[in-house]
């Protein structure tokens, strides 16, 4: 009888545990895959570079190094700028760049010049791996087992190192598979991994804000194509300042300057300075620093690659280097086929991208729809996007798959042209590094739901997680609809007529007064 009672008690306990797990995973599938370890593969500059023998920080540069660079370069540059002369800056500029980036430098083969340089990241101990699995994964981007790497290296080497780490995690946990969130440059590593190992050991994979197809923010500097204008700068500032009272007052004051045309002269000055100063760096320093770091090459879009290979790096790198970077270029050319092969082998793969921002406003193609760092077209593997300040043309017809609607409710994106339109999600009003508040809590339910599906997820599976999502001003994330549609950029366009500008400036001052009254009341 006692044995029967114990058996019933154990059964009840098991049922209670299962119920608790089900409630905890309310945004996930019916039964969460708690037996699958989750790994977060970090992105570019995800860990500091140090001298591994002395522990000295090399990159990011220390305050002492920065002060020296300012002393060596900024003063002569400013003096030259005031005189309108930019000759003779080669030496101070190059010395400053070399001192700031010395910890990154590689040789002509793409190997670190200083063999002692490496990253501060260390693999977690077996106990730490098991502990990470035991506490659960309610916030996938922060609760997962964190994995970083020496992001200077070539993608094939990094993919092989990731394979070793995955085997280590499986050995520590006794699991058969892992789930992975690959972030930013981490998607380049995963693309190489899938190419080499066909998804071996992976159950579910999220390509999160992927740089796997590169970014114009990387491609344009390699082509010496920089630029700036006040409109794209205003858009960026509107998007990055936030939505609280202080931010709104700041944006209104900036808009007054913008409407009066007072932002144009300093922006023109900066653009001229960029043109002249960057020319010096482009010829003298960049090929020997960035041009010799294989990791940078992984983020060059396909259409830039041949030009960069044939001009920028000519005579600076060796055939060994080209062999390394050509490998990932060939991966880029075949990413849809590589992903499809892994999916056919049973790996559940989805792509999560963000939009609602212009690309960084100092490059040539700064009107691209993006998450401020990676172009939405690149990270989504092919989505058709309007410019960040426009919508798709009137009368636009969806280009592919007419049986379903893949056009965003704000009429800015046509996802039918993605390589995997049914497996690509878009989140509006959040940057590559997070939301206005710096967090990503609002999207955690979506990511957890994606990772814990028993079958390949689709944008049509659950109306709570449709293809298009948006962050709202309060920091929550919801389906993007006509009712929830808004733009974090606000209204930054310059009015055409003089009277219209005066009216806009008056409205700005009225808004500032209203906001100040609100702040006093609080």
C-alpha cells in the first residue's frame, strides 16, 4: 500500500512539474525542450582583445592610448581644418590609428602579428555549462550559454572552433543536440558551420540580426565611400535619442535648428573633413589594418567583394589570406542552398531581423532600411525594402508567392523575395544593439517560441507571433498592425516653404513648453 502511495505521489509530483513547466513556457511550444542546451554565439567585437601573457588590454584601447592618439592626431587635424589645408597629415593620422588599433593588427596571411594577442573570453567550466542549462531559458539572448571567439580570424577557422565548443557542451550535459542563437557576425560563423557540418548537433537555430550577407556600413568604408547629410543625421538622432521627456525636448530643439538650416554648415564641414582625412587613412593605414583582418572581410556584401579584393588589398595581403577570405565569399554566394540543406537534414532554422532605422549616417548608402548597423535586405536574405524614409511605391505588387500576403502593414517591406519568406520575422523600431531603453525583453517570448517548436516554425503558425512585430513606446513588443504602426524616427523632414518652416518651429516651441510643464508636474 505504501509503495502504491509513493507511486501515486511521484506521479502527482511529475504532473505538477509538467504543469509548472507548461505555464513558464506560455509563449513557447506545448512542452519545452528543457533537455536541449542553448548557446548564444556572439557578434563582432563581442569580447576584448588582450595580451594573454601580461593581461594588458589592447582593444578596445585604454583611456591612456586614446589620450595619446588625441594628442598625436586631433590637434594637427583641427589646425589644418581651420586653415582649409589637409596636406601633411599622413604621419600624425597614421600614428594615431596604429596606436589605437595596434591590438588588432594581423600579418599578410591574416594571422595576429603578436602571437600573444587573444580575447579575454574563456570557455565556461562544465559546472557552469550545466548550471546554465538547469536554470532555464526564459530570456534566450541572456540566459543561454555564452560563446565568443577571436573575431579577427577567418570564418572557416571560427566554424571549426565552434564545432569543438558544441561537442564540449554536449559532453558536459549529456545532450544529443543544442539550440543556437547566432547574433550579427555570429551568423557568418554559423553559415560556415552549416557549410562544413550540415547542421550536425543543432536542433533549432535562430539567425538573429544577421551580418551573414554583410552590411553596407562595412562595404562602403572598404570602397572609400563616405558621406553625410543633415536629413539622415536627423533621422538617426530621432531614432537613437529615445521617447522620454528629455529626449522629446532635445529632438524638438534639434528640429528647430534643422528647420532653420543651421545643421547644414557643420554637417557639410564634417563631410568635407571625412572626405579629406579618410582619404589619407584609406591609402596609408586601412589596408594594413582592416584589410588584413579576415573577420572584417566576412561582413563585406557580395557585390562589393571583387572591387575590394582587386583594389583595396592589392599588394597588401598574400595568397594564403585570399584563400581564407575567398572561402567565406563562396559561402555567401550559396547561403540559401546551405541553409536549405541543413533544414532538409532536420535543423529548424529561422531568421529574425530588425528595421525602422537608416544605416549609420556617415556612409554613401545611408538611406537603406536597416537596424542602424545591418541593412534589412542583407539580414533578411533578400527582402525588398523601401528607403528608410519612404514606403513601397503606390500600386506596388508583391513580387513572389501571390497566394499569401508578405507585405508589411506599414507598406515598407515585401518579404516574398526573402530566401525563406515563411521563416523570416521582422521587428520594427529596435536597433541592432537593442531598443530605446537598451533592452530586448519585449522580443524574448518570440525567440523562446521559435526555439522550442517541435516542428519547423512558420510565420503563419501563431497570430501572436506574425511575420511583422513592432516595439511600442512603452517597450513592449506586439504584432505590427494599422493600429500599432508608428515610427521611432518621428517627423524629421524639412518643410519646403518659409511659412511652413515657421509654423513647424512654432509647433516645436509649443511642444517644448508642454513637455516642460509635464516634467514640472512629475
